[in-house]
């Protein structure tokens, strides 16, 4: 939700370029969480592994926004912390699924 609100203030260049890409990736992230939640443990592990990669893509694109001065450092820090927290939760969920598989 934070990024959707943040991206409203982007210039046209960033709103319809990198901002749109990140919004799309964030939507994909939500979709993957729903898919993982409704999958068997084996499928869950695969989906969550792909989700970890997706989060890394979002982090990199967020860093680009900061480096291009499209967002302020405070906004970038908050967004990054949220992504790091999500990444930790996904990793813990994946470890749980791997342990439950045995």
C-alpha cells in the first residue's frame, strides 16, 4: 500500500515507467503469496523461491528510484525495510515448508 501511495507523487516519467513496473511486481508478489498459501508443500517451496527472487527485483528497482532522485531517502528507507521484512517472512515460510515436507 505504501508504494502505491508514494507513486502518486512521481513525475510522469517515473509514474509510467519504473513506478508502473514496481507496482506490477508488487501485484505479482501478492498473487504469489495467495498461490503459495493454497499449494502443497512441494509447490509452495517453488513458489516461495520464485517470490524471493521477485522481492530482490523490487528492491533493485526501488534503489534505482532513489538513485535517480525520484524518491526521498526516508521513503526509500521505509520501503526497503518493508521489503526486507517481507523477505524474512517468505524465507521463514519456505523453511517451514521444507521442514514439513520430511
